[in-house]
C-alpha cells in the first residue's frame, strides 16, 4: 500500500514547476491524495490487523507502533512538501484554498486518530 500511495504522489508531482499555478494545483492534488488514500490504508489495516477486544482489555496493546509510525512519517513528508510549496503561492485565494483543503484533510484523517490540523498553523502564519 505504501508503494501504491507513493506512485500516486509521484504521478501528481510529474510536470510540477515552481510557478504559482502549478504549485497550487500540485498542493491541491497532493492534499486530496493524502486524504483519500491514507484514510483507506489506515482503515484497511485496522480492519485486518487490529483486534478491538484486546483494546478493551489492555489499553497498552493499542496499535500505535507500526501503523501510526508509518502514518506519522507520511504526514511529516506531506507537511514538508506543503511548507516548501506555500512560498510559491502568490494569490490570497490560493493560500486560503490550500488551507481549507489541508484543514479538511486533517479533520477527515482525525476519524482514524491522525488529526494534524494543529501542525498547519505555523506554516500558514509564516506565509501570511
């Protein structure tokens, strides 16, 4: 699944140049890919490997290791790309649109315990 997600991200990155319109479209595509595919991957992983009865008996057995370590790495990479792409946005409506998409993505992934919206503020504050 990780290779599939990476190939989707690479496909979205093809042809990206540092101009404002391309950066904007690339950040929008990337945000949508992260939202949709990471949610699918986490949901499928939890459906296959997570035993909910063990969570009720022993809270320390929660599936925080492999899955959330992978998700943290993916989200850190996404935030790094977002941070690099924000300076290329020149219009306020593009910045607002990317922020809206990123906030929605964070809220959507929050259903699976991956809410990263608090990490967005510093990046957008610096840009504005």
